[in-house]
C-alpha cells in the first residue's frame, strides 16, 4: 500500500513536471518565432563546425554549386561554360526557401533540382516531369542528386558562411577556408 501510494505520487509528479516542461517549450518556441527574424523553420539544433565543413565540401564538390554560383556563392561562377547562378550572399531566402530551391530547382530557370524524386510524385510545386515541358527554359540535370541530409548540410553551410555575410574580402576568405589559401591571394591586391 505504501509503495503503491508513493508510486502514484511520483507518477503524478512526473506528469505535472512533463506538462510544465512542454508548456515551457511551447513558450520558448512562440517567443523565438516572434522575436528572432526568420526563426520559423530553422533547425532546432545549431550545426556543429564539422556539419558546416561537410556542407562546404558538398557545395564545392558533389553538388558542384560553385560551377554556377562561385566558390564563395557570390555568383562569380568557376566554370565559364555554366549558366550564371544567383548571388547567394545576397539571397533573401530563409532556411526553408533555400532547402526547397535546392531540392526542386527553380521552374523556368537553369537552377537544377537536386532531389532525385523532385518531379516524380508531385512533391515539388505539385509538378511532374511532363509539366516541365511547358516552360521555355528547361532546368538542367543536376551534377549529382543529393539526399535530404546532404541538402540540410549545404544549407547549414550557406547560412553560416554565405548568406548575408557581405562581399568576400581577405579576412573573410581566410575564415571561409580556415586558412590563408591560394584562393585568398586575389583579395590582397
Ligand atoms: C547549372 C548551374 C547551377 C548549379 C549547378 C546550381 N545552381 Fe543554383 N541557381 C542557378 C541559377 C541560374 C539560379 C537563378 C534562377 C533564377 O533565375 O531565379 C540559381 C538560383 C539558386 C538559388 C536561389 C537564390 C535566390 O535568392 O533566389 C539558390 C538558393 C541556389 N541556386 C542554390 C544552389 C545550390 C546550393 C547549388 C548546389 C547544390 C546550386 N544552386 C547549383 C544555377 C545553378
């Protein structure tokens, strides 16, 4: 009987505590959504330095975003044969806008879709492969398709090192690459 009662009490205590905690979490979420600009749709956990480094690698290598957007995202493409990509340093898109653009590409433009299933089941803008024919500008095939996790890492990198960071200069270049690499020499002139 004694054990039973104390079990009841502790269970009750726990559920009160849990209710308090979930209330507190909702409160924090609401405050964050109201106070922090663009907080909606942000990842709950801050990316680690290694997430950002992995995102940088995916941007430069597997996704080959640099071919059209430049290694620093400023729109100075590294491949002159490629279409002119947008200046990602100046983009107004928030996290979810960035994720959608990378997954789905942009209709009627040369921004490719990196989600393998982007136009197979209507997940992107409600369109299927056949619908894409009606646009004068066809999206090119992506250099590689990317998993959701890889896209999230690229967006972690973009938000940490590219979006809203101003034009590249020598100090930012060293910070970007983590050392004074050859790419940074051009900013010393
Ligand atoms: C084949 C060239 C090409 C490649 C590769 C490419 N992009 Fe783009 N991207 C473009 C073009 C062109 C636009 C501008 C589309 C338009 O006209 O709105 C664009 C637009 C964007 C935008 C929208 C910017 C804005 O403010 O509206 C984002 C974000 C973006 N690209 C991210 C990426 C990322 C990240 C990668 C690599 C995973 C990538 N792009 C690879 C060509 C490319």
